[in-house]
C-alpha cells in the first residue's frame, strides 16, 4: 500500500439533494468546510444515535469552556479557603482516573 503523502486530494461524494441540503445546513452551523465536517464525522468513533449531539457553534463551545473553568476555579478556591486543598486534590485525581477509565473503554 502506498504511503500517505499528507496532501489533501479531491474526492467525489454521491448524495440525494435532500441529504446534501441537510449536510450543508449542519456544516454552516459549524463554520467549517464541508470536507472537514465529513472527514471528522466519518472518522469519529461510532456511537448510538440517541447519544449523538450536533456540533455546537465555536462561540458557544468557547463560552461553555470559559464558564466551566470559572466554576472549577471558584470551587477550588472555596476548598482552599476552607483548608481542604488536600480534599480538592483527591477529587481531581479521582476525576482524572475516571476519565482515563472511560477512554480505555472506548
């Protein structure tokens, strides 16, 4: 099999007009190219349809990430102010181990 030279090459996709309109509408919400969207979706790990979520706009993703970090920082400060920094560190380690376990299951 030939080595991948890392360059993108044109490909062709066949789709019904109704399917293509839906794909394009979803792509517009992401602000990405159709190619990147299709490749990401095609290479994503398979998951049950009920658990699949639409990609949120980048601005919404960023706001959620900032808000989550604010909450984590505030909670860490609260633990430290109460002299429970060791307990906070234990929670962080437990969460890290749980995420690692989830990744191994995928």
